[in-house]
C-alpha cells in the first residue's frame, strides 16, 4: 500500500467515524484532509498531506507498507502532535478492527485501479 493510498484509506475510515459521531473537530479535519477535491488525490489543504507525509517518511524508508503496517501507522499518526490542533481521533479509530481496515484498503485500492 502506498503512502497516498494509506492517506485516502485513513480519510475514508475517519469519514465513516464522523458519520457515527458527528464530532465537529473531526469534521473540520476532514474538510481540510479531503483527498477527493483535486485530481492529485492529496488533501484539500496541502499542509495536511504534507504533515502526514512527513510523519510517514520519519518512520518508513520507502513508500510502500503492508496493510497491517498501515493500520498501526494510522493509530500512531492519530496520536501524534500533527493532529493535536484538530483533536484526538485515536480513540474513535480504535472502533475500526483490523479486518474492517483490510476491507476498506481493498476498496480504496480497487477504486484507484479503475
């Protein structure tokens, strides 16, 4: 899974969680993180993807990770200082199981392949 697909999957997971929680802080983050506004599939606000990318690059030497590594990474990222401006989304991400994450990553990969 590439860094960009990981970002999209994280966005989709958080978007589903927003539908359930209606948290204003999460909604604010999602509006700035939205990768579906531009053709490059990065965030609506370039700073959001840049922060995500920087954190990813600080942990991984290459652009590819397994789905399991991606799941662990998202949990770490949501606990990082990069999102402290928006809020703490790690506890609600824990509602997503690894199996659900894998299914979501398959959907995102299929969409990007089309």
